[in-house]
């Protein structure tokens, strides 16, 4: 039996070595987990809010009277005040209109030169009423006589009406409305062909586009 003792101790040593190696592996894994905890992160958030752009109009140069007007709703279209209830051949009538960017607008823009005003009209006398659009705050015969039209047409027939050039719109920001831009519509009846007792209705659109559009 003593002769076999060395051989019997070999497996026991192996088991001890294996146990040590196994322990080393376990310790190694434990060390890796501990090191991973030495990490830290910072997180940043960005909030992006789009600007506002809105054109409002009024038939009176009164700060409290400016509002939105929608052509899709008949009662929301601004009714221009022409003294045209009894227009006669050769007569000319006038009506003011004012626009500005509202107090919530944060970017500048312009009324487009080529498509800034678009006209729709109906009625027997659309062909016999010419009009011109002037940029002026004095909307009377005396006020527009020396004014150069920025748009004009020989009739009220539907179609695009080009402006001479784009009209800048400036926003003031800080909850302050933009500068008021005043216009005067001048409508003249034909000298001879105006149809008696007939009417005509015209709608003009001012198209404002932001500079960042």
C-alpha cells in the first residue's frame, strides 16, 4: 500500500489545482463587473419650437380691429367699404385696407410680387369696372391722385394680379405687432357700358410668405 501512495496523491493535487484555477476564474469575473461600475453618463436634451407667421387685416386703421380673414367662410372675408351702392358710369370709388404681422409672429416676410394679390369676381358688371391698388394711408381721391398704382386691371374679371414688387413685412417680436401697411382700392366704372341695376362682387387675396419658407 505505501508504494501506491504517490499515485493516489496525484488526483488530489489535480483537484486542488483545478479548484484554484476555478477560483481564479470566478475572481476574474468579479473584478470585471466591479470595473464596469466605474462609468458615468451625461444626457442633453434639445427642445425645438417652430416660429410663428401670421398676417392679419382690417378695413380700419385701428389696432384693436385687426383679425384673420378666411376666404372659405363668407362671413369671415373683410368687407371693404366702398361708397358704391349707387355707382354710375364714369364714377370712381375708394376703400382702404390695412395689413400687418400679428403680435405672435417671430419671423419677417413679404407680400409676394407675382402672386401677392389674386382676384375672383362675379356679376354682370365685372367687365365694366376697372380697379387699381395703391399703397397709401390716405384713401381718398386726393390721397391717391399722386400715388402710383402697385397693381391694376382693366376689369374685375378673375385672374392673378401682379404687384409691381414684393412688399416687405417686418415682425417686431416681443408680443408686439408688426408695422401696419395701408392700401387703397380704387374702382372706376366704365363711361358707357355699365349695366344699370346690375352688381359685381370682387375678392382680393393678399398672400404673405415668411422669409424662411
